[in-house]
């Protein structure tokens, strides 16, 4: 079964940037649509950005223009470049494979925490 390991989170001031990485185990990474999801305290987990196997991307309205998702199939890795961070971006960020209309597969890593604060 595929597993995911996220990294790259941290404490950053408003307006700052971070690059998250998610490495997937297994040899079929290139066959998966991949999504970045986040969960803020007291809120439900939500899709932040997704990338399909053909490279088509989707973004939550709240992060459009500021965030960019990309993937490197040779490295089994999906990235999330986050710019112009806002306090409301504070959350634990997870990656997962996705099916259909970005429903997560249910396989989660440990997540990486992003805190945007001055």
C-alpha cells in the first residue's frame, strides 16, 4: 500500500513563503492524482490543491494565485509552493492520492504543520 511522508512546514511570518514536499512510497505514483489537504484547528480537512496525472491542476479559491502544486514523478514527490502566506493558512497540511472529484483515498501521512504568525 502506498504511503506518504510530508515535510517542509514551519513557522513563517505573514507574507512569507514555504515549500512543502510529499514523498510517496511505491512504484505507481505516476498513476495517481495527488492532492494537498489541510486541517485547521476546529475545522474539517479541506482540499487546498490537486494535480492530475496529465498535469491539470485545481486550487481552492482561498489559495489561488498564491499557491502552486507540482509533481516530479521520477522522485515520487508532489510539492506545494506557498507564497504570500496569511494567518488563515495556519493548519496541518497533508497529501494524499485522490479519486474522482478530489475525494482523498483515505491514506494519510503524518502531516506537516504550518503556522503563519508574526
